């Protein structure tokens, strides 16, 4: 055999290797090792002499030193049995957890590595070595299992010992994998159905430890003890909590975590189901406390999961906790707690409730409770007869509360929907961002809010629409005050938002038209621009019939122009210069012809007659019917404290002018001289003698006017202002007028229903009752929602008047009579 020495040549000047000779090695040079020979100590003199006899140092030839090896260098190879025995001892020692004084590895790691190589590649004894390894692993792991079972430690201390055993075993297995590389890389790969060293060791662990029911039960019971301790101590971390994540890491390495996770989930579910059942009974009268307790429990459990469990388990534990705590309690919690949170404007708690409920499919229960709260509250406000004057303001305040709840508490993640013109074009990828997804109010709650307000308004038919119209009237009279144009417009928009919820659109329209007419005629509107803007918005967004208001402004403009032209024809000192007359089209204004007139003073009547003649000369064929109920006048009154200028209605002026002749007049005389309607006269006298500004005195004193009362001029009337405005009933909608208006609306509805029924039947010719009823409701729904009984009565009326007839073969079917 040619060795490295026969191939070396050294410089002439060097003698460094003249004494170099091969050394004895532990294995045959022919074993295929790529490692260089290793020196060993000479044991006897014979070995030295034998070594010396095999090589001689050559003489210097040709300026170079030559080394010649004579003969073939061989060492005596150790037998395979001896090497297997050596490896057995080494493996046994490595897998002994508590070695004694004589349990020392009998070879170096390098020697073990080379011996394994020799056993596998030279002696082809991989199978025997593999069986030895398997036997020793079974013995070692079995001993570890028995030791853990016999341990007297408890709870987290035992888990700590289990972790230490796993850590030691895993370290030793890693060491064996490194030392027995040739067994893994040559023998195991060559053989089929043979596990690697790692898989072999871990399979034995799984069988001996995780397959041991007693060990698994002890591990689970100790984990449960730790978990229950933390839950019973307000989730304060146990002093040995760190042993749990360490245990979990070992379980993950041995592919045993899924079984542990399932157990952890089961005991969590059981614990919180029991706690929920107990606390729901204990706190049945305090649902808010139950909700706060459950919310706190969820937060605690999430925090514990993040501290102990793998990331993938966090959401599972949270979901199990939430479902266990809320199960069967969602409706009770929502109905019992939402109202108190709404009343206290606790939107943060509402938001937490929405978030928690959304994770357990409880949004519908919360939405139903929200709708019920809104519906009940609106109904309560609408039916509070004693506070009708505050109805709209209370509804506005409550609507603002509901809107804020939806905008700040009930927020769902905004869903971005990507669309393309072609299905072949892939969607453009969106870069990931660290920002939280944007949110928007949950549409379910917006719909519930609308439906609840609409239902609440129905609890008192017509009244909400009437009061909304009156509220707008008051706002238009008062004007924006210190508010900006934008703020005032926002207020009007909010009022119109309430108008959307009422089914009685015709009621609102009628009262609004009447109030608008009075504001315009009495010049009580704060701003014509806002009036026109409101009419435009109502016409375009709500009801085209509001276009009637535009005709009102046209009439006023023409009337002002006409009266200016009339004044221009009169002398400057003519009493007619003080006359103002508004000529209105009956079709554009919501007033009926006055059935009962009044007697004006002769001088007033004279000027009015002159203007009538002038107007008819300009507009041949027009008929003027004077309505003095909305007339106004300015009087100069002399009281003992001083002269005052009184701004009064025309009816008030007629009464006050009577006291120029006498300071005392009985009620019956006033009625006779003015020829006013009795109800109108009593309201007028109330405003003059029973209001805040008493320019007349009533005997006897009191709030009501009787036929036997006597009225005196109040010469001692005082007021800090030189101009005094005395409110009149004409400027407001009196209860009597409201009743008349509602009665008029009901009459109009009958005609409207009749027209709709006839129109529908004329188009369809023949319909069943149910079909006709549905078609009629659909035809008038933009104005009002009729009652079913009313529709039936109108159908019967039309049958009697021979617009319709019943089918002879089917009494539930109607035919149109041409």
C-alpha cells in the first residue's frame, strides 16, 4: 500500500520530517475514513522497534531528501463485536439521567463517531446497532416514565419536573443523532420502513409517556389546578406560570399539542358555562353587572392565552369563552342593559357590547333590543298628551341620541368590493397596511332606527305630523337668532328628517301650508330666503304638492305691486295711504270663504270699498271676498303712564276702537257692535283682558269670557316699550282650529280615496277586494296610509253610488261601472 509518505519530497535545507513515522491508529486505514490518522501513545518497546523496522530514512540524493517506506503499514483492527459493545456502553451512559460514579462514557465523541462509521460501513452491522439503540431508548424513557409516576411532587412542581425530564431527554437525543450520524445517513436511508433516530426516540416517548393514561391524566389535572387557581384569583398570574408555556413547547416538539389544546378548550368551556349559569341567577336583577363581569372574564382569558398559548390558539380560546359566557343570555342582556347604556349615553359600553355580540352571532339580538328601545321611547314621547308642545324638541333630542349611538357604538368593518369590467382581468392586489380597517355604522341598526321611529309615530295617528309642522312654524317665526345660517339650516334638516317617519304626509302639508300662509300675510317670517329654500326642499325631496307655496310668494309680490300703484294715485294725506290689502288666489291659499263677516268702522269700510272699485277696474270679472281674520292694525293708545303704539290683529282693533266712546262696555254690546262670531270674539277678548298684556280689564276677573262679563279700558296699563305687540289667537293655531283642520283633512282623505279607487278600477276593470285594497294603499301611500276599515267603507260607498258593482258569481270581487 502506498502511503502519503512515499509521495512527499522536502527541500534540501529542511530536516523537519526526517524522524516522521506513521502512528498506530484505532482503526484500519482501509476503513474509508476521510479523517487524518490520529497519534496514539506507544504502549511497549516492541511496538516502537516494530515501527522503526518498517521505515528507514533515505540519504540525501540530488539535493533533495527522499523518504522511502518499505513494506505495507497495517494496524490490527478491532473486532465488530468489541465495537458494538463499546457503542452499547456509550449509548447506555448517554441515556442514563442520573449516572453513578462509574457511569463514564468510555470513549471520546470522535471515537464514538468513527466507531459508528466503522460498524455501519465496514462491518455492515447497522441493524445490530439500531436494535441496541432502540433497546436503550426504551429502557431510558421507560425509567423516566416510572420516575415521573412515582414522584411525590404536585401541581406546578410536578409539571416543572416533567419539563426538566423532557429537556434532558431532548438534549440527549440530539447528541445521539450527532454521534450516530452514519446510522441515520447510511443504514436508515438504505432500509425501508425504518424510523430515523429522531423519529424512533420520539415514537418511544409518545408510547411510553403520552401513551400512559396515568401520566397524561396527572399532567392534565395539574394544568387544570393551575388554570383554576388563576381564574379563582382574579386572573392573577401564578408564581409558576412559566412552566406552562415551557410544557407547551415540549408538547409541540412531540406533536402532542393538539390533544392538549382540545383538553384546554374543554375545561375552559365547562368552567365558563358553569360560571355563566351561576352568575345569571345571582345577578338576574343586575344584568349590567353580569355583562361587566363577563366582559372582564373575556379580557382576562385573552390576556392569559397571549401569555401562555401559541398564537393560533388565542382566537379559539376567546371564541369558546365568549360563547360559553353569552350562551342563552344574549337576548336577556341586550334587552336589560341597552336602555340604561342609551339613557346614560355610555357609547363605549355599547361599542364593547356590539363587538362582543358580533363575535358570537348576537348582533341580531342587540339590534332587536335597540329597535325595541327606540320604538318604545318614541311611542312614549308621542303619546304624552300633556307635553305636546315639547313633542318635537324631545323627538329631536332623542333622534340625536340614537344617531350618536349608531355612529359611535354600532360600527362594522367597511367592506371594500372590487369590480372589473372583464372577468378575465385579475383583481389588482392591495398592499398590506398596518392601519386598522376603517369602520362604518352597521346598516342593520340604521334600518332598525328608521323602522322603530316610523312604528313609534303610528301610536298616535296624525299628531306627530301636526306638531312637526307647528315646530317648523315656530322656528321660521323666531329665525336663526345667534346661530349661523348653516346651523339654522341643519336644525331645519333635522326636523324634516322626523317628517320622513310619519305616514300622515297630508297632515303635515296642510298644517304647514296654513302656518306658512299666516307667516307671510302677517309678515311674521324671519327670512323669506329660508322660507323659499324650505319650500324648494319639500317640493323636490318630499312632495310635489308643496309647489303651492311658490304661488303664495307670487300673489304677495303682485299684491304689493298693486297696492303701491293704488297709493301712487292717492293724495299724500289720504287715509287710504295707510291701507294694505293682499289679493290672493283661492287655489293657492289654504283658507275657506268666511261664512260670518264683521262690521268694520265706517271710515275703514269706506277705504276698503274704494280699493275694491280700483281693483275691479283693473281686473274685470274678478270677485273679491274679504277675510278680516288675518288682518292687522296699528293703534295709538293713550294710557295714564304714557302713549303707546299697539300692534294688534284687526279683530282686536275693532274691539279696542269701541272704547273711544266709553270706558266700559258689556260683552253683549261688544258682540252686537262688531257682529263677530261668538267663539272668535271670546278668543279676542281673552287676548286683550286675560293675557300678559292687559289693555282691558274684565269684571269679574278670570281666564274665561262669559256673556255676563263687563270690560273696562285699563288706563293704568304699563309697558317699558313704546311699541307693544299684543299676541292674538289669529297668529297661532288654536285647539279649535286644529280640530277643524284635522276634520277637513279626514274629509279630503275620503275624496282622495274615492278618486284613487275609481282610478285603479277604471284601469283594471275587475279586482278582488284584497287586490283593490293593496292597489289603493299603494296609490295614496305618498300622502297618507289609510286604515283598512276606511278603505272598505269607501268601497261600499262607491258601490252604493254605482261607481262599482259586486260580481254576481264572486261577492268578494268588484267590477268597474263605466
